[in-house]
C-alpha cells in the first residue's frame, strides 16, 4: 500500500497560521483607570489602530491587555495611550 499524500493547507489556513504566529499580546498597567468609561475609551481608541486585534480592560486590576500585529507596535500603542490621557506605568 502507498501512503496517502497529505493535502496542502488551503490558502485561508496558511494565512490564519501566519497571522497567529505574528500576533503579540502585551499587558499595560494604566493607573488612571477608575471605571468602565475609562476602559471603554481605551478599548475604543486602541481598537481603531491598524493592526490591533483585540483590547480587554480590567478595571479592578487597572490594566489593559492588547493583542496586535504589524503595523501596530508597542511604542505606537504607548504613544496613543499617552495621547488619550491614559499613560501606561
């Protein structure tokens, strides 16, 4: 018997794998977070940045977790947080 050749990944699967390998997750401590309005504003602003995949704020912990890929960068995210009045510690 001959082994069945494996099927190559579809283009969609290859893109998904490549994207998953380049996504970075980082947590920013934001001392000025005091309520849901704060996390909502941060989530809206950061989500609008090209390359940001997701943003999740934590009011009690005073931090946000951001998942991003190029062209977004850590420095760009830090600059935007400062610009909107929520600088990272």
